[in-house]
């Protein structure tokens, strides 16, 4: 059985995704649309689940999230201030 859980969450980027999205004043729906245009098919409810940490984020999704939010992957992972 595979377990994708770290400190009770399925990802470590959710808080930073929310922060970057709110800084740009875009909705979860708008972010989902940007991701879809970039080739990652994702719905608004998945963005919500990413932000609260209940959805796993694949590496390719992380790269596109960073691009759409105009931040680095390192920043999303909390490795860069």
C-alpha cells in the first residue's frame, strides 16, 4: 500500500499555492483555467483540495502551477523564501 502523507497532508505546496493565488487576486476557478490552458486538466475543487492539503500534487502539476502562478517550484515547496 502506498501512503502519500507528510505531517497529515498529501502535499507541502498547498499553503504556498493559496498564498501566490491570493497575491495575484485570482480565483481558484481562474487558476484551474490557467492550468487547463497549459495542458493540466484540473477542476476548481481540485485546487481547493490542493490548498487544504488533501490532494496529492504530481511533479508535472507542480511545475505548471509554478509557471501559472509566476513563482519558482522551490518557492512552492518552501525551499526558497
